[in-house]
C-alpha cells in the first residue's frame, strides 16, 4: 500500500526537494520540517507539501512531527565537523544521535516505514570520520521497529547540486585547478533517480530490511569529472593532482573559511573509491548517465562538450 503521509526530515535541501516533488506528483501528503520556513518557498508551491518550522534535533518536537505519519525519510547529513574520536561532535549529532532519536520517535508513534539516506562508503573501519559516523547511524536504523530501508548513494548530481556546480564555479574563476584525490573514482547518481528509488522503497515490500547502493551507469576519476565540467562551462582548465600531504595542507587552510570547501576529513575519505559493488540501482532500474543531463544546466559550451569522449557512454533509460 502506498503511503498517504510522509515526513521528510532534512527535506528542504537539494535532494529533499527532488523527493518532495516526486511524492507530491504521486499525490502523497508531505511534511517538511525546516528551521527557517522562509528558505523553503520552492516547496510551498507544491500542492501536497506542508512546510513546518521546527528544530528536528528537539526530541519532543520530533515526536510530534512524526505522529500520524505512514513513513519517514531521513536525509540529514553534514560534510564537515569539528574533529573528534571516533568522530567529531557535528557528525555525532547529525549522523548518529538524530537517527537514534528518529527510531525512538517512530517506534512511539507507530510509524510503519523508515527510509534512511546514508552514503556509499559508510563503514565502521573507513578512513574518515564522516564515513564511520554514517555507519554508526545505519546501525541505529537497523534497530527500528518500523520496516526500514537504508540507501547508500554515491555523489548526487543535478541542477542545484553542490558537487558539479562547485567545480564549474572554480573553473570559471581559476586558470589552474589543484585537485586533492584526483585519482579517486566516483559513480555519480542523478538526483531524480534517487527520488524514484525512495518512492519505490516506500511502496515495495521487497525493500524492507534492505541496504541499497545508488549509483550512475559509469564511474570516473575525480580528475575526469572536473575536466568534463570545465569543458561544459567553456572554461577548460589544467588539473594538477595533489599528493595527500599537499592536499591535507590545502584542506587545513580551507577549514579556516566560514564555509569550508574542503576538510582534511574529506581528503581521508578519498583514500577509497566511491563506486557501487554491484548493480547501480535496485528494482532493476536503469540509471541516467551524467552526460545525458548535465549539459542541460552546465552546457554553455554545448558544441565543444558534444565532442567530449564521455559522450560514448551517454544513455538514458527511464
């Protein structure tokens, strides 16, 4: 049976907005909590979406929020944290404490379904605090009385993402791009594919108690992705791979910024490839190629990007 009322925790951002659109198109009532309702105007236009101003880290308010919901989807995640052991306090709060609180709130409210967005590479023995804290959050979700599903996406791309658009902005500003983790492989997944998977997980009994990886049809080194994006925006730039020592120094300097672009923990996470171990998407779904959609918002240099070698991999099966 399809859910009638779904709470999207962390649903006001890039990925959450795509999921809210997908659920709204299916006629589902969607509740999106946010600290500042004024920043969620794009969601207010959706006919079945209600935006609630609240702090999801307030356990009392969280219990009220999920009361009466058929399902909860948790999208909360942070990329940076103050350092700590076994991970920093910000990772603890967002990746571990909140999933635990959600499990308790869902159990008390009798919520039937819980879908948790984790990350590809989550592992208790991973090199970064981010990855280890994500694994601890997954352990908390597995204790839920609700029928749970854990999703592990690779980097997620789409209009408004903070991945491809970041490199596009850097290429527009800098003549040369020094790059940490240049040889690390990623398998980017389109945000609309992620939204479709979430919808299927909410409806399919076969998704209960499962962990699914989410990825695109093709893997690339980070260097290849940066070169591709810079070509798309008409600013082809030479990429200079940085050894880890220099990358850590670069990240340490970036950590001093109010909104860091990179942290030393991010560098450590790139010691392992971020690619799927099996089928890129569950339910025999066919993933959308990066080259099939990225030119739609990055392709100011459309003629040049048309001849980029990656075009041979482009395909879209929906």
